[in-house]
C-alpha cells in the first residue's frame, strides 16, 4: 500500500464518532458536487481530468482544471454544517474524527482540526519526484519548482481514479473502534469510502446517513435522514451533544 505524506491526526487510538463527508456538505457553500445535475463531472471527462493517464496525456489541461478549482476556494466559506462539526470536535475533542472525500479546506476553515483528506487537498501540491506534499495556494500550470527538491515536478495533491487514497490504514483502524458512524453528503458511488458503513456496522456502530437524497448505500444505515446538510448536520450535532451531557 502506498501511503504518502506526513502522519495523520488521530494517532492516539480509537475514535468514538467517525464522520465521513462528501461533496454534499460543501454544496451550500457554493462548491460543485460531482454527480448532481450541473455537477463537476457533467462538463468534464473524468478520464481526462481525474486519472494519471489523463494527466500524462495533457498535463497543461489538467493543471489548469485544478488551478481553477483551487482559485475558486477563495470565493467560498464554510457553512453551518462544517461549523457544527467543528463545534462537535470542540466539545468532544479526540472522540471525533472527520474523514473527508473533499479536496476543499472548508472543514479546517470552520475550525475542525481532526480531519483526514482521503482524496487529497487542492491547497497542497505533490512533487512527483521527491513525493513531498507542500502547502500550495497559487497555480501549478506554470510549472513552479518543488519547495523541497527544486524540481519542476509538482502536480495537484488530489487522488485520481486508479490511485490509492490516503490514510487507509488509519481509517480502517478508527472504523474498527467507532461507536457512531455518520455519512454526510456523499452519493455512496465511490469505493473504498462507500464501504466504510459496512465496516462500521460490522463492529456494531450506530450508523446515520445525512444526505439530500438517499444514497446508493442508504439501506446499510440504521438512520437515514433526507435534507440539506446545513439543516440536518447542526440538528444531529445538537442531538449528539445532548446525549453526551446525559451520559
Ligand atoms: P457526489 O457528487 O457523488 O455526491 C454528492 C451527494 O451529496 C449526493 O448524494 C447529493 O444528493 C448530496 N447533496 C447534494 N447537495 C446536498 C446538500 N445541500 N446537503 C446534503 N447533501 C447534498 O459526491 P461524492 O459522494 O463526494 O473523488 O463523490 C465521491 C468522490 O467521487 C469524490 O471525492 C471524487 C468523485 O469522483 C475523486 O475525485 C477521487
């Protein structure tokens, strides 16, 4: 297994509440989802902009695609759902971990610290030569040098189809210790993330889906709630904190 990058947060054992987020949590901030009408994949060929082969064939096009997405992060803000999850972590600390498929930084900007970006981050660049992941705010299409080794070999630090997601060993470990597993704003179409609910169920976790529409894996959850994340997530966080204060 290829696990690039620095040690993830949450190395101190099992997490009680594991939260998986997808594009739907950022939709109300103005970030496009992938598969909804008007979503990111509608106007783009996934094989061209989200595979190593597409990048090899036309690196300039792919760099410009991610440069545009990185720039657009300056125009969006965390919403009530991101803020509610940050509040949950603020109250419960090490008992909470967010695993996100999103490459935006809205969880962090909302105040969450315990976040694993399993599909990478737009605001990082990955050096293809030395494999260093560097914080990155600007464009990559003009081939800047790697801050670490100086080689002009930087690509977006985004996991493409056919590549290994980050932190899988850590994720499996926390799923094995989780008591509550919540999936927010994800269609359940992309593995391995779509399989996490099964792993959480296998250890007896209570499983909750919060999504605009029922996902492909909705039947796997104990509790399925439909609606916008900015309404469902703050309400669910209130419930969790009220339950915690009664314990
Ligand atoms: P999708 O676009 O597949 O799914 C977004 C989900 O969010 C859908 O189920 C929507 O119903 C739901 N949704 C939309 N608006 C919402 C809202 N306001 N509140 C709550 N839910 C809402 O996005 P992901 O599941 O995140 O991977 O996609 C998974 C992966 O597929 C992405 O990380 C990306 C993509 O290919 C890579 O690029 C490797």
